[in-house]
């Protein structure tokens, strides 16, 4: 594409030595629109803007708004499709992981029931990343500045938790705390953008989302998908532009859900706007915890954790660990009941929901226990029931290496 000498001079100036102020000059914003039709030139401009500390999405919005003001109408943006050839040749940076094998860049939604440890777990992760130690003693972290917005807790509670997790910690200048923050739409996005630019945060934790949502949406019922999607859109764009990991904490609905991710309030819109979802599954009074991860970028996994006095420790991959724990629980219940039980009755006795996933896991465990000789099965009417009558002929289940 041919450009006039003046246009070529502007392009050279912006990509070499232009000041930050010039990028947002009214005339510059109007003049650069000619380059939008050329993906290569536009890409050069966005790269140069980033080198000046300008987020591409902010600058593109300013260019669009200048066009609207100049024309006096909401002009349609120029449609610029990308060819497959351009996609394959594009210089796309690899996905950045602030915690290897666990947390990657983007917008995350993290849900958990009240008083089950989600804030404690997030503070544990924040400390690990700020200190550069392995998260849960298993996942290597890339040492990075961290911002933790503890919007439901005060200094006393946060300090108490920090000293419980890291008793020997004396100082940690890379972990920043805040207890108040502007709401989205009321300066929150702009403030967070400035903070990430200034301190180079690799991880931002917002505890909780409800504290930064617009006032008119707080506690509102029946809100639509588009309304919530539009509200979270700028946060998603910020995470993408800055390559930071932004985690929003959210409460789970009280009623149980067949799919654990459907328990997140407004989960359909949040699944659409977030790059990944996490759900903490932990029963009251129990140390076993399951952290379910559903990501658009990586393989979806479940991590089994144990709460070891003051912090969470990796115990294994969720399904294998759950199978092992359920085998022990099955043998314990059958031994105590000393009668034949069906799978649904067995799940009830173990305190587990009779969901399809739990039922199938219990069925697989029971069949393997029958094959190994720890349990016998018998038909009672049309039901197949199980009874641990052969335990006396085997090593006790506590000593059995499953």
C-alpha cells in the first residue's frame, strides 16, 4: 500500500522516537486511521505503543473515539480480516505461566463456598509467587510482584494469616496489599491499569468480585448474560494486554450442582468472559480439598490438596487421589455396616452426593475391590449390592497399598 510522504513520516516517527503524549494527540489519532487497513503497519504501531508503556486496547479505543467525534456519528470500524497465511506467520508470544503447570496469564474466576479457605488459599499462592517458591510445594512459580486486594479483610486478619503461612517472613516488598479499591466503571479499570504499568504485577488477586462490581449491579437478581459479560470485558482485555494473571474470587451458590463449575454465581457469563475457572471443593471440617480447573488454554485438571496446619500441600491429581480415598471410605463403611449396600446407599453413608460422577467413581472402585478380593457382590432382587465380608482374609484396609 502506497502512503504519502507525510503519512510515511508519521509512521516512522511513531515507530521510532515519538513521545507518549504524541500518541494520544487529537490530530495523530485521526491521521493514523489510514494505517488500519494494513495489518502489518498496524501491528508495528501496536508494538511501538507497547514499548512506550501504552496498552494496545486503550490506544485503539482512543483512535475509534476520535473517528466518532470527527464524523459526528458512530462510524462502523473498518473490518480487517486476517488470512490464514498471516496467522501462521504471526509472531505470537507463548502463553506466560506465573505458576508453571497451574496458573497462566489471563482472567480467572475462582469460586468457593464461604468459610472453606478460598481466601487463605489465594494468600498462600500470592506469598509463593512473591517469594518465588513452589505453590503448594509442587508447582514452580516465576517470582513476580503480586497485588492482593483484600476487600473483605482488614490488616489484622491478613497479617495473622501471612504469619501463619510464612512464620519466618520478615519482609516481602514484592507483595502489595490494598483494602479498598474503586469499582469497575468508577475508575477501577484505570487505577488497576496504572498499577500494573507502575509495579509490573504478574499476579493480581481481587477478593472478592462483588466489592468492585458497579453499585447498581451489586445484589441484583436476574441480570443478563450480556450485562455481566460487558462489565468483565475490560478486565479481560487488561489481562490480555498486560500478560498478567488476574484472579477474581467469587462465592458459590448454596445449592449443589451436577457440574461443579455451574455452582459459580452467573457462571454462564463468567465462563464466557474468563479465560479459566477454578472451584475449591472442600467439605466442612475435612482436610482433603479438590481444586478443579477449567481452562480454555490448557488441559482441564483437578488437583488434590491437603490442608497441613497452616497452608495447602499438593497431594496428587484429583481423580486418582479421590479414587484412592474413596476406596478406603468404601471399605470402612462396608466393614462398619456389616451388611450388603447398593451404590446409592453407600454414597449416602459416606456423605457423598449421589451424582453421576460420584456414582461412576464408586462403581469403578467397587468392581476393582471385588476383583481384588476385598469385597463380594450379591444380587438382591434386581439390585447388585456389595459386602466387605472377605476383609478378614486380606490385610486390613489401613495397611493396604492402594
